[in-house]
């Protein structure tokens, strides 16, 4: 075990593996919306940080500028995002999520809640209590991660 695998009695390697597995399960939950992972990731990002410059989206989503431009064009055609000039710099375009784009994200979240509720039925009361107690710390960990 590497020295960084533990932090204040938390096995970080075990934590990472559990989250990787949960992420894999959550990403693959069946959905009514048949959109690509990258498309959904862009919509999720915009649902939290809209509007954004194309360059910011490209960096956040870790795809090429060309791929992001094509994706945003497709999303705009489908009515899920719109491009508007940046009021502070007319040369820059900002990407905004639309009401329809927000509905896609809200629909996916509702589906996830329903499907995860079924998974939670397989847990003991103690396990559910432990997860509930960890939610504030997990939210804070996500905030710390989003700041970096």
C-alpha cells in the first residue's frame, strides 16, 4: 500500500474504487433520453455553470475544440443550447443551456433517483444511515473538486 492510500483513517484507494464502480453503474442506468455520454456531460456542465465559453467547455469536457464546436452546433439545432454573444466582448460566444436542455437533465436526474431508490432497497438500515450521514461531506468533496 502506498503512503497516500490512507488519509485520516480513510482508505483512499478503496474510496476511489467504490466511487469508480458507482459512477459506472450510474452512468449506465437505462434512460429514456438516448444521448451520448459527452452530450450529457456538456448538458450537465451547462446546467451548473451556464453560460460558458466554448473554450471553457472544451477544457472542462476534455475534447477537441473542433469536436466541441460540432457538438454545440448539434445541441443548438436540437434546441438544447443556444449561442449568444458575450456582452462584455462581442468577439466571444457564450453557450447557454435552454429550457429544453434543462428538462433533459432534470428528467435524467428523476430517472436516476427512481432507479437508485430500487438499489437502496437492497441495503440495511445501518448502511442507509451511513450513506445519509456521508452526503454533506461528499457534497463538500465535490465542491472542492469543482474548484480545482
